[in-house]
């Protein structure tokens, strides 16, 4: 992967230190903590890029990855990130756990925390579970994806990816396209990018937009022509068929013809625009393969790379050695 030269020195802690002791929403971080996290991600990207061992900032710490919903990128990049920093990492095999004997999610999390966890990464769709765990557990709770609500580390890695390409977020226009309604990524990205000074738009059919009383400060566009105009980044979203009634058959009907991201539709965006997608992708549904796999136009694999670097940064900032 070619990226601009990456820093070999860690960034300075924000004045007053990094005081956040949970990462459930992007709003748990101050502006200074967000800036520090992005700089730290860039620092760790250097170690990954150079295949150099990273400082063992989590030596002696125990990290538990508790994923009640499926995940490839988030679960495995947190696993890798913890190991790179020297943590003892436990990946809970939920499908073979006592959940299937009727143990509640909270009891499971409390049991694992009692084993001496310093940090627990939790993916679950139950609204309010992360907040409840944060109150109950003595370890740091990180949201690894909460239903259609929030995915803060995805937003941070998306910001780190954009910054690696453009050198900034401020002043850019980001079009977030597709199934915004069911996407935790759309919400976290919109909150973070707006805070970082970007203009964010939601683009998609009315049936896939959030309720009107949500994200009232974000412009909504019902077609790609309006939505992609002037966009520097076009963020495709997965159609979350599993969260739709009747498996999403109606939503898929004619979707690609109207909203599919292709080299042709990317001509509606700024000339130097890039496509991104948090993954997993439905190829041929929201994005075509030629665009997704085009290294000149797609940052999708760079998002995965920054996923590991950004999660190293989050782990270090939240529970790394003082
Ligand atoms: N982007 C993302 O959260 O992917 P996974 O579901 O594979 O973790």
C-alpha cells in the first residue's frame, strides 16, 4: 500500500490527557481526543506498513472480544491490534458459549469481566446494552457495533483513511449512499465527519433514509445526480437485508439501476473522488466489482488497513501503559 510518509514518533497527548474511559459513541471523545486518536492511528499505521514490531503498550493487559453478532473486519482487526500491542486477547466463541444454555448477555459479559478484563469489545444489537455494561463492569467498554445505532471505531478508521488520502477532512464533501436507515456506520460517520469540518450528505431512496427527526442537520438527496455533485468521497453502504422486512426484496428491486456505484455514476462526483465502503459488500447490489476493485478509485482495502491501525490507537489511548 502506498501512503504518504508515516510518522515515526507518537503524537503528544491532548492537554489534560486522554480522559475517555469508554468508547460507545463517537460523542464519548472530545475534539482533542479524536485528533489524538487519528494521529495515533497514523503512527501505528507506520509500524504496520513497515512490518515492524509495535511498542508493547498493552503488555499485561487483558482484552476480551465479545461479538454477539457476526463480524470479520472489526473482530479480527481488534484481535490483531491487541496482539500487536502485547495484550492477552481472548476471542469469545459465542456460538459455543453458555449463551445457548440461556445465560443472558449481561451475565456473560460480567462473567468475562470477572476473569480480569481490562477492556472489552462488545458487538450486540440490543439498544442500551453497551451503556448498561459500562455502568456494571469495571473494565473499559468499547462498542464494536451496536445494531443500527453506532460504530465509533469504524468512523475513526474511515476518517483516518480519508485523511491518509487527502491530508485533511475539513472542507471535503462526503456522500453517504444507500441503506442509511439500517446503518450504524452512516450515523457514526456523519457525526464524526461533521465534527471534523466535512459536509455530509445522505443519498438514497426515501424508504432507506432515517426518520425525519433524526440527523436533521444532514442534507438528504433522493438521487445520485444531486447527491454525488461535488463529492470528494462516495461512501457506499451495505444493504442490510437482515434488518429489513421480508428480507429486503422490495428494497433491492431496481436499486442498482438507480443507486448502484459504478465508474459511470462516479462521474457525477468530483473528478478526483474516491469510493469507500465499510464492508462487507454486496457486489452487484450497491456497488459493482470493477469500481470496488479499482485501486485508482477505491479506498476499500485501505479502510481495512486503517482498521487495524485505528484499533491499535483506540486500545492504546483507552488502556495503554501510562
Ligand atoms: N465494517 C464492519 O463492521 O465489518 P464487520 O461486520 O466484518 O466487522
